[in-house]
C-alpha cells in the first residue's frame, strides 16, 4: 500500500517537473530558428572594471593583463581591484599589473556584495557619480577574450542597462567536477540566456562577467545586494522592478572551477542556501510580478530559485521514508525500488542529452581533449545529482560566505585565442 502510493507520487512529481521546466526544452530550439537583432550605432563609452579579490595573488595579474590586452581603447578603461580582507600579496600583484587598488578590511561584513558597495562609494567620492558610463564586474580568476569589452559595448550601445555575458571555463578538463560546472555554465549561456535574449525576455546574471549602467548604480545608491547569492538577488530585484537584463553572446570570459568535491560542496551549499534567502526576501513579489510586468522573466526567475530545491527534497525524503517504513512493515519494496530506478534513469538520460547537445553545438569553445569531452558527458548528470543532498542540507544549515581558492588556469590565454581564430 505504501509503496504503491509513493510510486504514484513519483509519477506526479515527475510530471510536475516536466510541466514546470518544459519551456527550457523549447529554449534548445530557439538559437537555431531565430537570428540576432541588428545592433544600433556603436558609441564609445568610458568604463570602470571592478574586481573583488580576497587572497587572489595567484590569479589577479592574469585578469588585469587580459583587460590591458583588450581591443577597446585603453584610455576608456580603468581597472579597480578591491583587496578585500586580504592576508597575501593580492594588492601588490594588482598594482604591479597596472590596476588601481582599494584596500578593504571589515571582517563583520563579508562577501562580494559589500566589497562592490565599498568600491562604488569610493569611486563616487573620487571621480564623481557620472565619470563612468558603466561598470564591469569580474571575479579575480576570470580571463577575457580580447574583444570582450568591444562586444559588450555594442550591446550597451543598444540601450540595455544591465548586460551579462558568455561564461566559459579555463579548467574544463581537470576532472569530473570542473567539467560539471563548466558544461552547466556553457549550457546556461547558450541555451538559457541566449534564447531569452532572442525572445526579448530578461536574462539572469551568473556570478560574474556583467556590465551595469551608471544610472542603475546611482538610482540604487551603490550595490545593495548582500545575500549569499548576490548575483541572483541582483537579477531578481531588477527583474521585479521591470529592468530587462540583456545577454551578449559574443563577449566570452573564462573562470576557474573548484577542483575538489569538498570545495564544490561548500560553494554549492552557499548557492542553495542563498537561493532560499532570495526566495524568502523576494518570492512573493516575484510571483505577483508574473501577473503584472516582465511576466516571462519573472516566471523564469521563480523557476530558477525555488521549485527544484523543494521538489528534490520532497521526493528524496518521501522515497527514503517509504523504503524504511515498507521494510519495517514487511512490504515488498521491489516495485518501489524499480520506480525509483526508473525515475533516476529518466533524469539521467535527460541531463545527459542536455550535456550532449551543449557539447555538440559548443564543441570548439570547450578547451579539452575529445576523449574528456566524451567521458565527462557521462559524469555530468552525476554532478548535478549531487545537488540533491546539498539542497537538503542547505535548508537546515546556517551557511556563511567562504572564499574559493584559485590556483590559475590550466588552459592558457594563448590557447584560447588560437581556438578563437580557428573558429573564424
């Protein structure tokens, strides 16, 4: 009786997942049937680049150098590194590479959000609120394609006030963990943000690699997003306000992914907890906005931050409890085990196909061997499955912000540029 009931519940939950996320399957078709809209006349803008860095002496100079090698006029770019509670040589390395450095020491207010707000206030005091037309935000481990700022400026000239970009990775081939992250971000760029842009819907910022118009900063009084996932908080708050976040598919940056499961667990636990924080703060406004303005964007953002965590927790706990109770009561649990296996198998196949299509279409942008591209397709669903226990723990654990240690890219910027030339 118990096992049969849970089997039915598994079917209902699977159907619910399909209904909620079906529109994302449609997104896989959009890039092949819609074309980019033509750009307006390009205007040359003055930009500040903000880089929040905590103990990033190993990688900070690489990012600064990639900014200095942009094909955009260097006199229109100023680089600011916020050495945030550093105990190493981050500030010295940043200065040596040619960046201006703000030193921040505040162990009570931890996280990138506080560092960004600190920088915006410092720049406003020193340069004025209108000196720069826009602000780029990067993490210290990022590397930019040489045409990154030029590409972003073209989209900026179209009138968009918040723009995100194509997120790639420098260490895809290190192991199944880095590959799992990297493939997810590539899929997010190609088959989430790009279709959203083509459909004239709002996109979402993914951690780093974005541009903000000065008017947004001035209207909001700096950076006022301090939850554990300040990027998604910023995206959702602006979506609710009616701001349309754009995506520039030609602006590609690269970042370094965590290499150990422990690092990955800590980082994704923070993300999962942060999503819950964001929903707690903005959830009802977001849901109400589905019926007002930015309908498709607000629905998209709602799906992004809520259902998967709670639905995953629900299905895992219910099935585990049913197996335990069924065993105690002497029920035949084999039908339930088969149902669970079918549910997991179906999810594995779906996630595998997502990874397969992404790898096939973005093959030349994935910087690793053919063998690793194939091998990590099979581990990609497993990587995503590990979100299930992380999502459950995030509900009950008080998570604090912790920095992720970076070691430097395993793919050189020269190799990235060589691949780019081959794609032309």
